[in-house]
C-alpha cells in the first residue's frame, strides 16, 4: 500500500521518502507533489530549499521543485503559478525509489479554473532525478494551460555560476517586458534575472565556475526554459527567502509557456525532465 510510506514531515505535512540503491534520497510532499530535497548517492544536496520555507496548507514550499499548473506566473487570470503547488495531491503508486502522485479537479480548483482534469507527476531517483508530468483533459470542453517544473538548483555562489546552452535563443525578460536573443553560450549572473527562453534546447547545464559540480537538465516535451534569480533586494523582501539567500540558488525551469498547451477532451499531454550531477 503506497500510503504506508507516508509520514509527517516538516510542519506535519504528509511526506514520502524515496531511497535509491546507490544511497540517494528524496523527500516528496503530497502538498504540491513537491520534491523538497534530493540528495545523490554521493551526498550532494542538489536542490535548494529555503531555511525559511513555510510548510503549511495554502502556501507554496520555497525551494525544491514546485509544480506550476495550470498557469505560469501571472500570465493569465489565475493565482500566480496556478494552484497545483498548493493543492493536496494523492499518492497512487510508490516503490522505494519511485512515486506517482495525482491531482484531479475539486470544487476548489473548479472555483478558479472550471475544468475537469487529471494531472500526474511521476518521479524516480537513481543516477538522476527523473520526473514526468502528464495532464489529461477529462472535461467535455477543450482547455489551454501553461506549466513548469520550477526547479531551485543549489549553487555554492550565484556570482560564480553560469547557465550554459542558451546561445541564440529568444527570450522574454520578465523584469523589463522586452524580448531579446541570448548572445554567447554562457549566461552569468550580475543582478536580478527572470527570463523565459522560448523553444530552448533540450539540454542545459548549470556550471560552478570554481570547479565544483555541473548540474545537467534534460527536458523533453517542455519547449521553454525559465532562468530566475531574484538577487539581493527581492530575496530580502520575500519573507520565506531572506537576505543573502539569492546567492545559494538558481532556478532553471522546464516549461510550456510561450505557446499554451491546447488539449481537446480525452487528450493527454506529457513533459519530462531528468536532472543529473557530474
Ligand atoms: O519562474 C520565475 C518566477 O515567475 C519569477 O517571476 C518569480 O516571481 C518566481 O517565479 C517565484 O514566484 P513565487 O510566486 O514562488 O514567489
């Protein structure tokens, strides 16, 4: 029975712990289907999780991998980043190193987005963290949505970090609202960065310039990629983040944002992401 692996985690929220044969470990909250921590077999704590994160109903966990659905950011009439990250998902299947969680429409979701849907998030740890998000239209009408896996990657120092693989890709700068094309293959960080890269390559890398690790993100079915760091002022202003915390992470998010996904009744969309560390 999958539920027997679920125990209270931080804030008493139901949490599932996955373990892999090589000693890896992940903590998954049913609240938001949220991978809050993932540590590799080598002991690398790959995801950033804010020490000030809230773990409570109605609040998104700050860090790990929030699931953004059915609306990315404020690009529509719904609450920011939709409702999936604050909804209670059901665990429908689990083994020691895999889990599948499901969210279906409820009176609460229908009050903000009046469609019937089945969302599933499958995850597996081993030589990497594999995730696949699927959305099925169980309504009698078509619907459109945007989504993302809003991954917070832990870095030793954001000023000594670069994201590689975006050369020549068009992006929307969410800070200024302007569109640009990425020049050069290396994106480094000197201030607030909040960009939606449209039709980004399937493989992106986050490199530690001081010779530490490289995080590789491979995405399939998610055409876009968001790169976000709030920098000092905005980090300090967020009460679940705090002063100086921006230095410890960069978000690289696999997403479907530029062109919303259109699903007819009975259709299913799927996007996958694999994160590895070397
Ligand atoms: O994905 C980037 C972004 O949309 C940023 O604009 C920033 O607001 C971030 O998400 C976090 O949003 P949150 O609602 O979790 O504070």
